[in-house]
């Protein structure tokens, strides 16, 4: 069955960096769209980053970020380790939350997989 396992979170000071990983099983890592979301158990999960392939004429893929995220986070695919990565820089206290990953079709934020992972906690505080 499909499994999504997030890891890499922790406590970091404002302005610091973290690298999150979404380990994937049951589906190919070379899927055409993946996204990260932020929330908490029982709470609304807001979009953080999305990357997609096979759209348009580009071969390097395309990314989408909310205005508050753009320029600070980078989503990428790690084929060798069957994972999707979220590199986070210039972290702010408002970035605090539980981060989740899920599949997302190109051009869409809606999650595809019904079963979410446990998420990984990111806390930005001095």
C-alpha cells in the first residue's frame, strides 16, 4: 500500500535552515506531482510547496509556492532515496507547524492519497 513518511523536523532558531524528507513507498518516486502542506492533526492543512513534471515544454520541472514561502523554500525529488525533499531557509516563527507531504497533480493543490503520513514537527523559536 502507499506510505508517506515525513522526517527531518526539529527546533531551529529564526533565520535557520532545515531539510525535510518525504519517504515514499507503494508508488513510484518519479511521479508527476508532489506537494508539502503545513498544519496539525485535526486542523486545516495549508499548501507550502508543489513541484510537477511533464507540464509545458520544460524538462526541469516547475514549482509553485505561496507568496510567504517563495524564495525561502525549495521542493525537489531525490530518486536515489525514493524521497521528495523540502529545503527550508530563512525560517520564521510563523513557519512553525507540522509538515506533511502528499501527491498533487500538475496545476492542482488537492492531495491525491487518502492516507496521510504522521508529519514532522518544525518549531522556529529563539
